């Protein structure tokens, strides 16, 4: 089985982004101006919790699903949101949903890996795979840099979402450790200061992920 092409490949990138944004707004789940300013205009991606779920969707070959899950797990080691205390991490992701890690002599806490994202690179050269983390406050998926996946069910498929295009095009980078002051100053994980400002995380400034 070969990978089913994204709808966006059947139209120009500009038209695809416009249609995606319009559909998201109609659903009442569009990105805020703050989201778009930070992460760019929306593009279509797919998100799954497991390889089996990915394969069952019929959208991707098993080898693609396996590669996406493996790469997401590898990226998780460097790109998972980092918090200086367990309480700060669990405030965003829920009790028992964070674990301790150490890197370069620094100790911190990260949320458990929830799933993986498959996004088509805009130049058509291939896919970008990202780890995903589920925020306990709005039960939504976020990329390591805090880009929010919204509009679940786009195109009539439960695994299709919208996300800021920079979550697909920008390289994933190591996250710096979040402190209470940095999270508060950014309005929470992802810097969400909209009606969903209770979700999201802050302090990271890269677009990687």
C-alpha cells in the first residue's frame, strides 16, 4: 500500500491554506491571531496515538507509520517540553503524566509522549514527523514547541487536523527548561493567551516542532 496523498497536494499551497483556515473558522476551532503570528498559517496534518491506529486509518503505509512513531520517539528525547519541577509539568499535563530526565547535568521533567504527527513538507519533498503531547486542560495535542492541533476531523477524517505550518517546515530543536515565571508570562504552554489560555506552555522561543 502506498501513502494516500494529502488533499493539499491537489491544489496550490495558498488555496489549501485559505480553505483550511476557512473550514477551521466555520467549525469554531480556528487558530487565534497569536497562534498564527507565532506558528504561521494553518496546514493539514495527521495525528495518531499508535502505529496500529495509523495503519488502520488507511492513509499511510505501515512502514510510514512505523517510521513516524520511531522518529517521534527519538525526537522526544531532545524536543519534549522541559519544566524545572514536576508540579509545573503536571499542572499542564496531569498527575502522573510527567517523568524526570537529565541532560548535560541538568535535571528537569517532561510530559509523557502521547502520539505522533505526520505532516507533508510544503515543497513536496517528503514528510515531517513530530512527537505530540496532550494537554490536560483542553485535552488537545500540542507539538514540542507548543503549536496546537485543532479542527479534528478535517476533511471528514478523524485523524486529520490543522496546525501552524511552521510546526511542519521548521527543524525540531532542543527545548530550554521552563520555569514558573516563564510559563506565566507566556500564558501557559504554547503561549496561548486566547480563550484557551489555560492550556499551552510558554518560555520556548523556537518554532521547532
